C-alpha cells in the first residue's frame, strides 16, 4: 500500500479522477480526518471537505502501482 496526497478542488477534477482510477482493479481509499471513503465513489468524495488535500491509499504494488501513480500525477500535491 502507498499513500499520496491529492487535491480534488473542483467538480471536473473529481469526475476525471474517478474515471481514471475506475480503470484499475486495485482498491483506493480516501482518508480525510476520521473518514475513510472508497475513492471510486463520486458521492463519497463529495461528502469530504475538498478545500484541503486528501490522503489517497493505493492498495497495489509493483507495475500496477507505477501505472496508477502515472495516471494520478495531475491530482497529486
């Protein structure tokens, strides 16, 4: 598992982020304070405070992790 900080401060960013990570088979969790949300859930993401950066837990390793990190590069802080 790897944790990175991301910023989803607009509706368009949220939609494109979910579209990108939904293409992967691994699991993603967004952690904001005491809340843990499935990162593939648009409704779940909108329940978070999007004005701050959010921790993204990526449950992958090896080549899959490298691919994920390349795809989410525009969202990382």
